[in-house]
């Protein structure tokens, strides 16, 4: 009788920097817990302003990659304490799950502004983050960027600047997965080469000579190798994916080992897309890029019947936290988001449109086209 193979062991605890994740950083002046300050790039007491002498983990070489195949078979046990002294709530509107310091009382969702937030109890094991990028863009810089962004919205209603108050700007650490892989692909296709034939045709009683394009199809094949490094997959529920893509990439080469000091005083979202789902999304993205690369290698002017066989090796992953500044505002009956990359300062947002402005802009273009047409006669 056949027996099932024994399960693979979990990732060993030696891979986990537990001490740094559990440390608290108290203010040497008043004893309160110090918070990470993006402007000073240090831990600063939010009450007395004292800069803490505590040294946070900064050596990016300590950030480890985990074997993806092993992890998918043996997801690590619970969070090993990274959520200690933090409270979880879930927004009933956008379903985002946020973690924040236990002393803070959540009044509204950081992502959509809804007041419908309820305590959340996790129902599954959590892979906790082992790396992050700390905030380097300050709130003052974000407010200035948002002010300039408002000013550049030509087709937005004039009342937008007054209606979209910036007093809701907040910083959030978003959950991300990163994936690495080496890919070797073989492809085959039919390569099309254009050539032209001369034909004589009769049009409107006149005989003309025209060149007609033809395609000569020939078989083609080849292979290529590609390395994917830190392919990002967002695991957030609270932000719109299209906005996040506009403020990516993040400088993941500068990732630091997770240290509780960096997230002290900040909201952290728990991942909503688990490792299995993120791995599938990452593979689909890699497959698409490999196929595009193979298509570019097909000789000739066009191609058809492209077939690609790809082999993936050295697949690894990380779970990390990346910083984003978020503004949500209401205009009329709709809610909008503006997001800012907490490291690079890249900004993207949603806006309402003034149909009156659009109407007059289109009308002006029509008038210009009519004038140019009249002058050309």
C-alpha cells in the first residue's frame, strides 16, 4: 500500500530576526514610545520631541530570500510576535485590515475614510514581514506635492481645491510580496517577411500600377534566458491597483531588515493577498514578459502561432512593507484617493471632472479646426 511522503519542515526560526521585531524604543527623555520620523530619519518622541539614540537595523544584506517551492508546501506558523501590542481592525466598506499601536483608537479607515471599522480577529496563519523601506518623504513635502497636483488638474471643478481638504493625509505601510526567478524559455513560431508584388488595376476608368503587400511565412525557433529580481505584487485591499502601479517602482535594493522602530506610530496594513495568490499573479506577469521577449526575438516583420515553453528555477520570495502617503477626499457623492510613494515622492490620484470645462475645450478645438480648414481653402 502506497504511503504519502512526509511533510516538508517549516522554515527554521534561524531565518527570523525576532529580537529586532519585538524591541520597543522608549524616549530617553519622558519614557514614551518613540516614533519613526521621516524628516529626521530617526526615532523621535511625539510628546517631548527628544531624538532617541536607538540604532535601528539598516544592513540590507541581512534581508533574506525564502525558497518559494518550500514555502508553498510549508507555510510558516503564526506571526511570531510582529503584531504584538498592535490592534487589528477591518473596514466594513473597503475591507482593508489595518494594524496600529494599541494605544491609538481608530475612528476612520485610513484608506477610504469610512467610520465603519470593527475589531478583526485573524482566521489564518500569517507570514510576517522581514523587511521594509522606511518613510523618507515628509508630510510637509507630501502636502506641497498634493497642492501642486491639485493645481495641475485642468479639467477638475474649480471647487475641488476647497472641497478636497488635505487634513486627512496619513502614512501607511502597505504589504507587498517580491518574487525572484531565473527563466529559460524555448520558442517556435512562423516568422512573416513582407514582400511586394506589382499589379495593374483599373479604377474609375483609369489604369494604375499598385504595390500589394504579401507575407512569406517561414518556420523559426530560438531560446532565451531571463532573470527576474524583486517582481512586486501588491497585497493591499484598501488602495486601487491602478494608482499603485503609477507610483511604482519602489527602490527594493534599499530594503532594511524589519525593525519595530520603523513602524512605531504608523498604520500597517495586513496582507489581503496570500502567498499562494501572489505567487500565481507573479508567475502570470513573468509568463507575459517572457512571451513578449520571445516575440521580439522572432525574425522578420510579423509572426504567428508563437509557442513558448519556459522553465523556472531559483524561485524565491520576500514579504515586505512599503511606505505610501494617502489622501482620501469626498466630492459630491463620490470618494477619491491620492497616493504618494513614501520614498520616491511619485504621486498619482483620482479626480472629478468638470463637464463644462470639457465642453468648452472641445468647442475650442472645433473652432480652431474650422479656422485652419477655412484658411487652407
